[in-house]
């Protein structure tokens, strides 16, 4: 299984991945990373925050972008080199998040592409946006 090469990619190409974020996802992520911030795992404490309840880790949401890049566009064999991120809204348990990427720039000489990256919830609200730089497979 191999992803698209730089010659097979075009500015404007798009792909997406969608997932409903569960309490289990958040607890597994917290355990794997060690990020046990009460905003994510303590209902009582999190109710006193600006979010008025538990939210998913921002980087858990960002991980959905990695799924698109590594599995769809460019796909298997892609090397993720960098990511600029801006978290624009909280992701709550039960939210269905759609991660979308779009090729915005190609550098064939260096075998690099840049992609707009956006995550939206089931209401169409942008929860994360940024730009990724990747090296597609050769």
C-alpha cells in the first residue's frame, strides 16, 4: 500500500476523515500521553472552567489530521514534517469531528507539499485550523 507521489498530487486535491470523539478516546489519549489535565478527565473541576465541562485534548483532535495525511492524502509512506495549529473551539465528548486537508503548494524539487488543515464539528464549527508540511512517498 503506497500513497500518492508528488507527481500524482495537484494543488486543490482534498481528502477527509471523520470520527465521533468518545469518553474512551479521551481517557486512552490521557493515559498514553500522561496529560491528565482536569479539563479532560475531571467533570467536577472542568465544570468550573470557561468550557463548563470536560473537553477533548486539542492534540487528540489534531491527530485526526495525521490520519488523513498518513492514510488518504498523500497516504501511506508520507512523512509528516511540520504543522501549524490554531485551536478555535473546544471539542466535547460526543462531537463528530471531520478532519479535512487540501493541497495548497507543491515543491517537486524538494519533494514537499503544504496542505491547509481544518477540523470541524457536526455543526460545521471550525475547531482547529492550520497548515501541514509533508513529504509524499517517492
